[in-house]
C-alpha cells in the first residue's frame, strides 16, 4: 500500500510539473521559441502573488484573480516590445535574450525581496486531506493542483482547436507569411500566445509558492522540470505534456522513497531513458 | 466608363541585392481580367507579391482604389480588398479544410462569398470539410486555396499558377469554374504557364521577360508569333 500512496502522490505532483511545462510547450509550439527565463517567470509570479497577498490579505489561491491578468498583460508587452524583435531565422538571439532575462529577473528579485525564502499561506487547505484507501490519504491541495493542471491543459487544448485565436496560433506556426495574407500579424498572434503562457505561469507560480518555500534562485530548477515534462511527453502535444509531468512526478516520488537524495536524480534518469528510447518523446505531434 | 482599380508605376523590386523587377508600369480597370504570362523566373510571382504587400523591398508606386499602398504590409492590404491565391497553394497543414476557408474570411469584409457560397461552388469541399487540408488531392487543395482567397470578399484577386502540378483534366475543371469564380465583377490577375489558356480567359495580357514588360494589350491585337517572341525573347 505504501507504493500505491507514493505513486498517487507522484501523480498529483506531476500536475504541478505539467503547469510548469504547459507554457513552455505552448510557446515552443506557436513560435519555436525556447524561453530560458520560463522558470524565473514562475518564481516572479509567486513573488507577485506574495505582494498581492500582503497588500490585500487575500488567500493566495484567490490572489490569482489579480495575478493572472497582470501576468498576461506583462506577457503581451514582453513579446511585443522585446521578444518579437529577437525572432527570425537565427535561433540564437531569442536564447540569448531570454537567458539575459533570466539573470535580470533573479537579480532583480534578489534586490527587491532579498535571498530569504518565503511561502504563500493558503490556510487549512494546505494540510487537509481525505482517506482514499487505508493508508492512502489524498491532500486537498495536491488534488486541487492536479485538477487545475488538467483544467488548464484541457482549456489550452480547447482554445487551440476550437477558437479563432487557436486557428491563428496554428496557422501562424504553420506558415507565418501565408498567415499575413489572411490578415494575421504574427507579432500580435505571438503576443497573445505569450499572454496566455504567462497566465499559466501565474497559476504555476501560485501553486509553487503554496506548496513549498521559494526564493529568487529557484527558477532554473523549475525550468528543468518543465523541460523534462515537455520532452518526455513529446513536443507540441499538450496532453503529452501532462503525462510527461505525471511520469516525472512519479519517478521522483519513487526515487525519493528508495533514497531521499535520489528524488531529482530519478526524474533526470527517466528523462534520459525516454530520450534514449523515444527521442521525440512518448506522444509527439503527428505531422500532417 | 470603368474606373482604374489598380495602378502600378515604375515598380522595381529586389530579393536582397538581386534586382528582379526593372520598372513595371500598367493599369487594371474594374472588372477586368489581366493575364500575366512569361517564362519561369520572369518575375510574375514577384509582381504579385509586390502588389499584395508580401515583398517590402521595392520602389515605385502601387495604387489601389486611388490609394497609394506601396508601403502597406500584407495583413493590411488584404483588408483593403486584395487577395492572393499563392503559387503552390500554401494551405495550412494544421488546419482542416473548413478552418482554412474560415481563416480566409478572417478580415471580415462583407460581400457575396461565405462558407456556404464556397461549398456551392465546390461541393466536394463540403464533403471533406473536416479533413486535414493536406489529405486532399491536388485539385481539391487548389479549390480550397481559391475558396480561401474568395472568403475575404476581395475586389481584386491574384491567382498565381492555378494549374501548377495538376493533371490536365483537373486543370480543365478548375478553368471551367473560372467564370463563376470571377463573376460578380471581380477584377483578377491570372498568372498562367499555359499561354493559350491564359489569353482565352482574359481581356488584357502582360508578358514579362526578365523583370520587364515585353508586350501588353488585348490578346486579339497580336499574332501568336508576336506573343511567343515576347515570351521567349526572340
Ligand atoms: N525568395 C526569393 N529569394 C531570392 N530570389 C528569388 C526569390 N523568389 C524568386 N526569386 C528570383 O526572382 C526571379 C523571379 O522569380 P518569380 O517572380 O518567382 O518568377 P515567376 O513567378 O515568373 O516564375 C527569379 O530569378 C527567381 O530566382
Ligand atoms: Mg511564379
């Protein structure tokens, strides 16, 4: 029964990893941009939520009402004024610029918030749980986090395949020049994609901050987990990203059970294993 | 009586440092069909790209409905009423047939064309509306590309090599539809390798040779030999 418990907890944590990964997957899918600062944006969102909670006394989960729109507006502006200028045939400029953003964010957060670690306090929901089986209790917070992850992935998937914005994303990703002939300005389409990505980043940041302590230098680690989830699941497939997150979460939970020091290592090993066996991930997008 | 819709004056265009168009000038009246002929690499597609705004590196003047649009970008020009059906069709592979058509109407111009009008014109597309656009035959893909262009309800449609890569019988089917496509008084520029077919479908023609106009006017005004001399540069 102990292993059932470990696996279930791993699956639930996988939801958080899928939230880390969904924005990365979205942005790569729409504009082939790899955002090195993605993890730092997640941490920055957690700090933003912390500020909102301090100022308003809101429960951090409800602070999302403020944090998500702010993050989306920021994402739109970031793409419009900075990242759009880096996109082109050469893949190096966006990597360099987002790497630079990562450093700026870490040091900016350090300057404003110091290196002290902080936490978002969501109250009783953090510790409350219900028994599923004998010896297997499900925490409300991990469950909520997982449900939100599934809802976010489902929502993105729906948006991608059933709305005008999703059509614009897919068309621009297919062929941005022909998309211009449809009246679609790729710079605007990309700005909307980044706005959406940052909305998901805000959700991920708040769950990160409620689950554990965070400090200005946690970003790169979250980026790695996000990357691993995306690659395990297969590029360009959002449901694959969710499954990738779950596989990563379960691997880490099993590793930690064998030896507490092996938690992160076990995740990396499974990631390498998947890369070696299926270099395109488990569920790559089927090309037309 | 009929007004000038499109006017091109002394147009020059470059790809990087390579000059491809060397001072083209012509006018197109409302409701006319202009055939653009010339051998491979003459600059026909480049001229269309200049008109619809896909090619920015150019000088001279392009005016449409008495507005100078030389410096406009493609996504604004389509909203002004110029649609390009590009060479090679360029359908969006991630979109279904119907989504490709809907996207063609993205700029929201009013007019006779709608999804149902396109499906009346090409009933097979209605049957295949949910299929991925790349799963269709070449001729059906060309219908989607034409339909997608029409969906923006343009005043001027630029048709670049509709017959490219299609079987003769399919080409004939598409050209039989042409009167319906450019009915409603739509003005069109038709690029076509098959000179006889192009001239039969148009009131005016321009022959381009190495980026310059080598001959132009009404097809009836010239003999076959004159036209082929302009075409091949002999
Ligand atoms: N994207 C491009 N980059 C550089 N040169 C190009 C490009 N497209 C076309 N050209 C060149 O421009 C000239 C005219 O091409 P194009 O307009 O496509 O000819 P046509 O449509 O009449 O066959 C050709 O010499 C061709 O090689
Ligand atoms: Mg051509």
